[in-house]
C-alpha cells in the first residue's frame, strides 16, 4: 500500500515560540496536556484558527439601501430606544432611529 502524499505539506517547527509558530517542545507539551498525538494537536490548532478567522456564512449583497433602512425603521416596535447598525463590522456606522 502506498501513502497518498498529494494531501501533505512539509511542516517545520520554529526555533522559538512566537505568534507565527511554536517549537516542537511546545507542541509535545500541548499534546501531552490534551492527551492526544502531536498531529491531532496541530489539526486542533488549525481548526480553532479557522473558526476565528474564516466567515461562517456566505457573503451577502452588501449595504442596505435607504429604502430597506426606512422599512426596518417603520416596522421597529419602539424606535426611540433602538439603534440601527449599518454594518456588522464597524462600530462607527450606527445611525439613530429618531
């Protein structure tokens, strides 16, 4: 049986721990603490990173139109106490519903 090397990449540990990688010793310590093999520890770390940086949804059609914003405002139950956020990603784009 031959191994499938097309789904593999070379992996090198760093000489010292930094935000860009870890040493083999650190990987071993993590694996021991988790009770899993080093390879599984690497997969776990990559999975956790993917959950933090990759979107969990498909990209939408962009910003709301003025008409859509007005419709939302009209259907809001108590508009005096609510704020409409023009973007989920910028805290500086809030508009008052007054």
